[in-house]
């Protein structure tokens, strides 16, 4: 029996060595970069350096300034994001942080959905 996807938006799973990084700005003005573990039209899961762990709490607001990596994602700029959770990550030196995109336009969400769908097909991550 096939497991049913319960998420509203399918996720693109990435590895740390895929080289996708989000650049974020916290509400206090501090900036940081983090590796993207997965990405969907609804949000992003990050591998954040442990030294940033104390700066990120559930419900914190931050801005995704941009994503750098293998594909050009210029349409993802200045996206308000909300930290949904912070958990241990099976990678020494990092914590896992789940963020939900808030106040994202329908056009940007559709571009992101198309990018995720195309990358999932290319990487063999479709159901």
C-alpha cells in the first residue's frame, strides 16, 4: 500500500552537498546562511549551524533574502518566513529548522511549485 502525501505541497528533498543555501535576516537585523534540506511551495527545512540555535525559536519571524545554489531562484527574494520548529539533526554541528512561508504571493508560490515539481521529476522523487 502506497503512503499518501499529507502535506499540502510536495517537497523537494536535497542533500547538504547539493549546495542550495538560503540567506536569511532575523528580526534583530542579524543575517545567516543555512543549507536547504528540503523545499516546497509552503516552506523550507534548513540545516542551521548549531551556533545559531539560540537565535531561532518557534514562531520567530525572519526573511528569506534569497537562495543560492544549483538553480536560479531569483523569484524567491524577501519572503517572510516563520520558524515552526527547531529539532536535532543527525548531522554534527547542525540543527534542523522548519520554516513556513508567510505572505507569499500566488505568482511566487506557483513559480516555486513548478520548480519543485520539475526538480522532483528530474531527481526521481515523484510518487
